[in-house]
C-alpha cells in the first residue's frame, strides 16, 4: 500500500508541475510597430516604471485575472502578494495605479486587438495570430 500511495503522489506532483510550467505569451496589437519586447521592458511597463513602449507610444498594460499570479511570478520572480503590496504602496503615494484587470481571455484578446498600445498575456497555446502579436514568451 505505501508504494501505491507514493506512486500516486509522484504522479499528481508531475501533473501539477506540468500545469505550472505553462508558457505565457505577452501579446500586443498587430498594428503596433513594436514587434518584440525584452523581459525587462515588459517588467518596467507592467510594474509602472514606464508608461511608454520602446517606440515612444503610450503603453496600456492589461492584467488577466486567471493568469495574474503566474505571470508576475514568471516576470519578477516574486509572489503575487509582494506585487499586490508594491501596487498598494504606489497607489497610496499617488504615483500610479496597477494595470486594469480583465475577467476572461476573450476580453483580453479583444481589448489588445482594438488598442494599438495594449499589452497583455495569455497562455501561449491560446494565442490567435490573426488578432494579436506575440512580443515575448515567459516560461
């Protein structure tokens, strides 16, 4: 019996680790002149350190509620609780506000496809290349 329990536990751990390692695609508008971004550029935009894209256009970062914790962990190597505390300090001091959070994938894809400076993230397997452009892959 203990061996069976160990195998089940290892199998569950393996399946869970596969889900956690999903690639996230940072996406932008097809009509934007920006064709790629570095991890540091994405971090600066989503953490509010810059409000513009590398070409000088206004950046509109958007969070996707379902993937938010995974995204910030992959982007900053910090847990979502630290990101929330960071934004609480920034908002309290009046220096900015966090990216607008969208409720579902359709809203994310629609908003990015309709706004030239919009940036968001989705599971890389769910990217529709007819609607948006992949700017960066986070593993």
